[in-house]
C-alpha cells in the first residue's frame, strides 16, 4: 500500500506535460497563418495591383514587402490598423490611384506623398491629423476624405485641386473655409458637417455643387448669392442658428429657401430711383412698352429655381420711355419737368404695390399677415389705385402720345393687378368672418393651415345643415395632427356636401386647394357660394 503513493504522481504529470506541448504547438500554428496571410496579400498585390492589408493591427509596413514587386499597385487599403504615419514604402508606389488609410493613428502626412502623381482618391478619415499639409494640394485628387480628424483649417492652396469632385472634411474643428475654395471648379459634393463655421464664403455660389452639407455648425446667414446654385439637389443645414432665412422657411426645404434668397436679392439690389432720366435722345425711336404691365417679375418671383435677375419688373427702365420724332425741344423739356414733378407721387404708388406684391409671392401669401396689417394693406391698395386712376398723375408721361395705361394692355395693367389683389384680400377676410361668426370660434392668423385638415369646413357644413357630413376625423390629444389620408377624407366629404347642397361645379375648389394651402381664394369662393345657396333656399322656404 506504501508503494502505491508515489506512482500516481508521474501518471498525473504526463497529461500536463503533454498539454503544455500541445499549447506551444498551437501557438506556433496560430502565428503561422497570420504571417502566411500577410505574405499571401503581398503576393496577390504583386499579381493583381490591389494591396489589401486592412484590419491587420499593423504598426508599420510589412518588411517582407521588399521581396515583392509592388510598383504596379493601383489601389492600397491600409485601413483599420495602428499606423502612426504614412509608411514611406507607400509613397514609392508611383502607380497608386486609390489610397485608403481610414481608422489609423496617423498624426501627419509626409511631403513625400507628392510623388504619388497618379493618386485620385485619398481617404485619410478617422485619424489624428491636426494639419492638412499643402503638399496634398499638389496631387491630382478627385476625392478627398479627411473627416473625423482634428483639423482647424484647410490649406490656402486648396484651390490647386482643380480636379477635385468630392471634399469631405466633416467632424473637424474648422472655423473658416479658405477663400480659394471657390476655385474648385469641378467640385460636386462638399461636406463640412459638424465643424465650427460661422460664415459661408460667397465664392461657393460659383461652384457646380450637387450636394452641400453644412449642418451642425454656427452659421447664422446664408449668402443671397447662393440662389445661383442651380445644380444643387441636396442641401443639409439643420442644427445651425440660422436667422436669414428664418427657421420656418428652412424647414420647408430648398425651394422655399431659394425663393427667400431671390426675394432678398430683389429687395437689396433694387434701383434707387428707376424714374430718373439722365439723358433723352429726341431722334432715337425707343420701345413703347413701359414695363408696368409686364408679368416678368411675377414669373421670376414665383419660379421654383433661383434666377439671376435681381430686379423687379415694377422698376421702370429708362429705355422704356417713348419719344416722338416730331416733338420740339420745348415740348420735350415740358414733359421732362412734368415727369420730375410727378415722380414722387408715382414712386409712392409703385412703392406700395411693390411692397405688397413682394409680400404676397410666398406660398401662403395672404395668411401670414396680422389682422391690422391686412387692413392697412387694403387701405394702401385703395390709395395706390386712386393715384393711378388720377388723370393728373404721371401715368401719361410714360407715353408721349398721352395714351392711357388701359389702352396699352388692358389685361396686365398695374391698376388691374392692384384691384385684383385688393379683392383677394377682402375675400380672405370675408371667409374668416363667415366661419368665425357661424361657428363662434377664433381662427389663428395662418388661416390656410387651420383649414387644411378639413375639420373646420366640415363643422361649417354641419352647422348650416346638420348631419351633412356623417363622420369627421378630428385630432386627439394623443395624435394632435391628422394624417394626410384623414385630411383628404374630411376635405372630400366637405366638397361632396357642398355639391349636395347645390353649389355649382364651377365654384367648387379642388382638394389640393385646401390640403396644400395654395388656394384660399378658391376656398373662399366655395364657402361664399355655399352660404349664398343656403340663404337662397331658406328664403324660398319662408
């Protein structure tokens, strides 16, 4: 029994020794595939021209790379490693066209990178760069991605990248874009998301940008000249303290932003005195169109894309004042003096109309004004109409043949435009008063948005004739805003009820006039026709 004690000890030591041997063998076998995989990648690069060393925890370029001919390598992927700088061996790959150094620990770019004169795509994002050297601007790059670094500025020589089409410097600490950025004439995409920009350079307006992202910065003003970016398709500007355009304009999208910029350009660049006559040539036949009845200004202001024209058609050009060849010098001087004396009256009338028409070119022209503003606007329109109708006013000096403004183009005269606008304002007020007086409610200033879900209109129909609309979708505290499908159902029910109550088809508005807040005038006509029909039927009954 005593001999049995020491025997199990060597028996128990055998498995442990064997286990140690197996573990050491396993360790050598695991290192072997790693090295073999690296060698295989270098061998494939020599054959295919694509060097893929991504996610291999490399701190330096493989030393065994000198055993392979990599001079024809056109694409190198060294992303997701631990490189502290760009290896010098990479700068010797003169045929390289694409270089991916994403997610490393690179703190600087060597000047030797200038030798890569075939490089068109450089991805240096998610590193630790604090400076982008000027030597990078000497490369024929088309794509440059330097996002998620610590850059506080871009090189002044960035304008040398004349072939650059995509520039991504998002998530850095850049405080201002260099003035030479406007020289990147091939740039299509610019991403400066999440930086410290306060001002956008005006030179960017001359670039053919398709995508522009300056969100999450400190920009307060979009330059007016940006309305010239006619090729822009994607504009990201959220999380900026924007004041011009205001936030409510920016929330509606690119088209409304460009409309606002165009309006601002018209307001700032308008001629000071369009009626000033420096010189008149008696022997020169000029165009007889005064420009007053032209609707070019309307088309420019209502266009969805920004225009290069910065003046309204209400500014009467100098070449539009006609001259009769048979006029004597005395007659000419009399007309000029008459124009000078009446210019102030005419200018006041045009200023009223100009300001009112500008205010009414937005998508919701008549619902953005306060109650007092609408009353003042109607009074000003009446005053302007009276001035233009006054036979002693300066209308006749526009034409030396003393033709009236009506005889030139009766469909597009200034007086008719103002009268039409005044009638529209009065119709909107009448619509508001009709609804408020019958339903005993106070509608918000933005009348279009309060009617777009159709709830108020359905209640109005049921007030006139109970149970005309059997089912009305109404917002709830849990769902304060109706879906577009429910809004459309309410609007269609309202229009069907109007038909049943005798409203003629030619006075019925379309659903989109209510849903898109684009046709308050049409809605007012429909409601007025509804009230007229019901009052007529009540009269017949009594």
